C-alpha cells in the first residue's frame, strides 16, 4: 500500500481521506518511510517538521468525528527552505542563517495548513534561493532522482526532487527567472507560476527584487497545482504587489465555447539555440493539442528571438539584490557560497544599460499584448536543454557553445513580464531525462494555462513515468 500512496497525487489522497478509504496516519507514515529510504541519495529534504505524525493523528480523529474537512485534509506537503514555516527551521541555504526558526508561517503556508494540509518537511534551496543549481555550504547538493549525477536545477531543486521521488505529493516553490519551472522540467513534475502578485510573497526571503519574484505550487499533476493555486492565491494585506482577487480571471475558465487558439514556437523561438530533442517534444505537444481540438499553428515573436531576457533580468535584479546581500553577509564573507558571490562581485549596471533593460521589458510586454489579442496561449520549451550533470560549466547545444545560464532563456521573458506560465513534462531525452514544455497565457488568465495543461496531461505519453530510485 505504501508504494501506491507515494505515487498518488494530492487530490487523490484528499479524496480517499475524505471518504475514509485512507487514513491520514497511513499517508504520513508512507511519506516518512519514503523520505528515510531515498533522501540519503537525493538530499532534497533538509529539515523534518516536528509533529507531522501527531498532526496526522489529529486529522484522522477529525475524519472519524465527522468534522468539516478542508480540500487538502490530511495531505502532506513540503516547502522550499526560503519560505518561512512557524517553529520549523528556515535556514535559506546558508550558514549565516543556521538555526533560524521563524515565529510565523508565510502566507501561502498558512493557507495550505488552513485547507487541512500537513507540513512534513523543508526542501533544499541554493544559498539565498539564487542559482540554477541547488547546492550550498549548509545543507549541500541536491541530486536529480532520475540520475543522481545530474542536477535537478534551481532554485526550487530540492522541492522538485522531493516531489518527483515520491517524498511529497505537493510543495511550495518560488521563481525569479527559472527557479520553479526549470526544476519542474528537469525532474518531470508540474510547476506553476501564476501572474505576478497573485500569490503573496509574505514570508519569502529574499524579498528583493519583489517585482520579479513569484511563489507557486509544485506537484505531480495539473489538478494538484490548480487546487493549490486556488487556495494560495489572493491578497493578504501585507504584500503590496498582491492586489488581485482570485475571482478576477481573464482566461477561458474550465470550459470554453470555442476551440482554444494556441501558437507554438521552439527553434527559432527564443534567444539562442534549443536542443533538438526539446524542439521535438514541443512539436509533439503542439500536435497533441491540435488532435485535442485546439486551433494550433507555429508562430514567430521576433522580440523573443532578439532579446536576451536572462541578461536583461540580471542587469535589473542584481542592482536591487546586492545591497540586501551585502547587509546580511557583512562579517560572514568566508561563509558565502559561489552563487551569492556572483551577485556581490558584479559591478553596478550603468544607468544607460539599466534604462535599456527596462525598455526591453516594455517591448516584451507590448509584443505579448499584441500576441494575446490573436491567441489564447503560447506553447514552447521550458529549458533549452534537459538537465545537465552537476557543476556549472559551458555546454554545447545544437552545435553552439553556451553558458550554463542559457538554461533561463525561455523562462526569463515571463518572469520579466509577470505572466502566468506552467511547466510540465511531455517528453524524454535519449538518456532518460525528463523534457518539459511551457504553457503561457496573458496576465490574469490562469484558467487558460490550466485548461491547456489539462488537455496535454490527458494525452501525455510520459504522465505515469516515475524515477527508479
């Protein structure tokens, strides 16, 4: 039964618990056993939440008493260790914050708990949640459960690896340029970045640059991230960017009275080369949507091909991030991992370049406004290549040598513009690693993204694959 439980999605667990077909204690024990079994190999979990089993016993008593149950009653969940959890270590991947225990939950954590979910553990981030790999001096390197020699990406790499390996059915990650969607793609799960501000960042560190940071759900099914989104989103009265009510949705909703219009692009599509296997996966997803009744056609957005969005984001965010990093690292220079050093060692962006970067963002936004007057969704790659081996080094993609930071090229545009974007697996590389596709829609059109993702999930050839670990 344990194997069955750890393969279930959160929605199924909640259904079985509510129907008294599955005990919250059974669920919790199954996941605790799974963590004990595989986490020593993966190193995705860095702190266990004391009292998780006791909370499961209370959840079981509530079921037996006939109490009103929340939509995630008895479901374990994990949280990236950049996000506060009351009474549970939140060390931000850094020796500087070793032993730090917050007094309060982040808003999104509190909301999942209010829905009946039970915090089971915290997951590994890179230091300060700033890297495309998940590694740090405090809690070490996280491995990809599909191949331990490979990275799960960053900065929500611990979260994605935990979910992919069956240690958690549901998690909370965060995303600055790739940090939620990239790890989801590298480990074969679903990651959802809603419109900027939909989910309050209250309780996440760092808070700068808040105009680009997003919090979002991660899971093994589209319906799970949709449910978690519905529970986590909405203003909290503390985050000034979180002002949009969940009732405001500019998308198609659950059902549409006309075929969805989907444009797709891969190569050419974004700035820089794309691995041919990724291109093939995007094409297969486009064909699947066409077969499902969508109006699908290949498109070109010249501004995407011409804009090095990853570099634009770097020029903007490092000017805001470095003062905060300088403040917290003062006197701790010997404890700083290489990722934070990149921020600290980067010279100020000249004002002319900063303005040019801001204008590049405006051009992206204008181009997307035009595009989404003609299409409901955009389909493309999540990352230009599948997961790579550990260690930041240049690599060859489609015959061209690129920096490892090229991995952010297809996700950064939608962080800069704050549009909703979802990452989900739809293919497999020649060496058995997951390949994801990214679904994007216009601002506040989350229902469109989730609808398209659901259509793809129904016909996905890889939906039931699990890492053999």
